[in-house]
């Protein structure tokens, strides 16, 4: 595994998560990003014993891009508090199939996760296990029956962007789990964690980092943007 480090100090480690890598250990037993980074830091810095690495937010396995880890328990606690106070701003790039209803909008759905199948559904607000999901999007370009959009998350629900775009009738390119049946099997989903803004846990400043999606299909269609 090759992982690009975007920012690092004594409290934070911000990396570019590779696609198709689990964030933490799961039933697949594939090498996960959290344990990889612990081992990497242990060897690089010649640290005795276990290396602390705090997981403060998540990305779906197929998704690549900016991801923040805490290198101390103090940083992990403060970052988690920042997330609870909605001080963590996350932006994504997506390629959706079809045309979005508006050029920009804030949309709200109510989502329910079926844990046995790890599938998320858009349901009515009065569903007993429904959780509110909200995001904003801005259309950047449209080409070849697809739409490039920038998305800002206001809540952090499981599979949120994927399900909300499916609910609008514009599933993400390559997302065969949530509605895109028009591409070949094993096509990579067009969802990328492009940008993050977070208060530094010890310094009075905002850490702002970006990551560009790969120049492969369908991202290369919009390479001029």
C-alpha cells in the first residue's frame, strides 16, 4: 500500500486514503488503513510498543481522498468534539449519472441502515429508525450524460451521499450498490473526499487540505475543470 501524507505534526496525521481500502479492520481481513499507518509510524520513527492512532471520521471502502487521524488521545478527543459541534467541514467531488434537479441546492432525506446487509435506504421521516441526512451540492459541469458536482456534508450518515443522490434519481457513476447498473462490474465509484477544514486540536488555526481525484474514467472527462 502507498499512502500519501498531506499533513503531519505531533497531533495530526492527514493522508490521502487509497480507494478500495477499508479504514479499519473488517470481516474481509484485508489490510486496513488504520493498522497500516500504525505500523508505518512505528517503523519510520523506531517507536517501541504500540503506536496510538485515533480514528475520528470514516470513509466508505470504495472512496478515496482526504482523511484525518489523531496521533494523540488529546487530539482525538478535541477532534471528536469539533465534529459534534459541526466544526469539521467536508467537501466531496462526485460524478452523477444524469442531470441534477437544480444547479445548486441543499437536500434533506431520512435514512435507515439495514445492518444485516449494510444497505442504507431513504425512508419516510416517521420511520422508527430514520436518521436525518443533509447535504448541499453545486453543479460544476455536465458532459456525456453525467454531472460533476461539489458536495458539502452537513451530517455524517453511513453511505449518505450515495443514497441521497440515488434518491434524487441520479446515482453516482460506478455505484452498483445504489443504482448505477449501466457500467461494467468492478468499475470504481466516482466519489472522492476532495477537501477538509478542521480546527487544529492545539493551535488556534484551521487546517485546510485538498486532494484531487485520479485522472481516470470518469474523472478525466472533466479534467479541464
